[in-house]
C-alpha cells in the first residue's frame, strides 16, 4: 500500500512538472543576467550569411 501511494505521488509530481514546463516554455528569465547583456554572442542567421558558391563545371567533374 505504501509503495502504491509513493508511486502515485511521484507520478503526480512528474505530471505537474511537465504541465509547468509546457505552460512556461517561452518565458525563460535568467537570474544571473538581465536582457541587455549576453554571456554568449548570438550566431548569425542563415539569411545574413551568403550562400556557398557552386563550383564551375570543369572543377566539379575533376574530383571524380
């Protein structure tokens, strides 16, 4: 009976944790840094970088 009660309490705690995680998924707030400073610089977006240039036809076939 005690095992069953402990199991039910653990299962309820896991479900509550999952529900809280889903409800707060886009509201992360760091306790160490405010929004103005960042510890790690952001990566460039794909739109900001130029795409790779294709090889000319003679160089593309040379590797075969």
